């Protein structure tokens, strides 16, 4: 339908008025562009105040005029999302499947990093060299509870080395080859570990019996252990360093004291082997066995007066020792004393000689007496002694 055939066919627009309206609209647009130009802000003495007033008034008007545009855009997005929901759900399901595998890997790595951090935090005092390994599987052999490790003698592991997890003591090495080793757990019936109670320092023997909580035997002292006491290695016997954490004391159903192991808090996968042999590697034995005064500085040389006194005392001691030795030699070289003549009397049939009584030797000065006493020959003095009646010959 042509424009002249419609309802506006009789409408006549004057050309002059049309041109005027166009000119006015152009002027208003130019003014708005001029006031909205940001480069005029550097000249506040110009039309800066006029622009500020225009922006203050145009801001609410612009917000009101842009509201229908925003509403229209939101409505279009809603309709579009409604009609495309099926394809969007299909795409999101595929992303969830892909991200699930990444989530499992991330959780596994997070757990592994946490255990690594805990393993790196395991320290002993004094420091002992360690090597980290992985418990591969249960070892089949002469022990009921043991594990096979992927580290061996090539990394310094030897029989008897303690084994720690990130929580505490696990066991000890009972066999080692070039690249693998066998670890005996604390719960095995062949396990014996000297321990102490941290609170009272009481000693005991941790004995494995095949259960999850080893038994404490030979506890020293009455009342030396209570529920919840921490149990540590005592270091007695030199097999373990002192102070390695083991577990917490608890009362068993059979009335005996048992230990809840710290190593039961998680699976025994990553372990650290202490390259500990004896206490000689913890300290310098030569320094410990040095004389007590070896570290003291030497005495200063004596002064001339002190040297003279020392020489005089040494000379006097040497002279006294020589005189004593000479007196001893003279006393030992002297002839023995002459024995005193003994008188005899006829013996009667009813009398018999009495026991011989020794006589004292001649007196000598104390200084001339020998160190060993000289032999003295006694003199016999006969004395008549009545014989009991009725005695035979």
C-alpha cells in the first residue's frame, strides 16, 4: 500500500519546519557531544561547570532510558537459555565426567603431598641419617607380620635399622638385599622393643603378640604407668635411639598394659629407615674418652724463685731416699745374732721338757732395723712340769 493511500495521505509537512527541527536536533547533539568530551577536564576555567551540571542531570535520565534495554537483554538471555537448556546440560555433563578424573587425581596428589610433608618433618635428636622407601607388599617368610621395602643395602640399609612412618615407629629391618629389605612390624610375635613411659621414665619391654596393640611386659615400678601415657623407645641395648614415638598406653581386656600404636593412624606405605647402628655414630668417641684435663691449657713456666724451691725440694727428697736405702742395705748385711747358751737338767722319769720359749733378740736402734725381720734362734729353757698321775711312760 502506498503512503498516499493510507491514513496519512492528507498529512502535509512543511519543508521549512522540517529543516528547522533537523537543525535543532543537530545543535542539541553537538552540545551533548561537546559536554561529554573528557578532554575538556584539563581546562576548568572553560565549560567544566556546565559539563558537570549536565552530567549530573543526564545520569538519572540515561539510567532510566537504559533500563528497558537491560530488561530486554535479560529477557532474550532467559528465552535463549530456556530453548538451549538441553544442549547446555549435555555439554555440562561431559565436563563433569572429564573433571571427575582430574578431581580424583588432585585429591590423590594432595594426600601424597601431605604425607611427603609429614615424612620430611620426621626428625631425631641428635640427627640420624635416613632414607625414604615404599612398603611394596606383605613379605612371605619366617615372620607373620612383615613388609617388603623397595630399598636395600645399596642405600645403606642394614639389619637392625629402625623404620618410621610419618606418625611413629613401625618396626625394624630383619633382612636386606641389594635393592630390597624385609621390615618386621612391632605387632609380630618375634618383636621385642625396649621402651619407656615418658611421664615417669619407667622402663618396660614392648612385646608383639599378633594383635594390633602390642603388650607391655616387665613394667618397672608400681603405679608408674597410666591410661594415655606416651610410650617412647628407651634406647636400652643400643638397638634404637632414645625418644622415638611409639604409641599411647591403654588397659587391655585381659588386664595387661598395651600400646595403641601411632602407626595405625594411616596405611603403612611410605616409610623412612634410620641408618642407625649404635651410639658410637652419634658422638665422637675419641673426644668422649679423652682425659678430663686434656682440654685445659698448659700451666705457665715457673719463675726463677719457684724453680729454686722446686729444685731444693727435689734434692731433699732424693737425699732422704738415698739415706733410707743405705740404712736398709746396712741392716740386711749385718750378721745374725748369736743364740744364748741353753742349760740342761737331768730329766726325771716323772718330768718332761716344757715347751720352748723364745727369747727376745738384742735391741737395735729403730733406724738400723731391716725391713725384713732377721731370723732369731730361740733358746730352750728346761722347766720341770709335773706329770699327771697315772700317766704311762
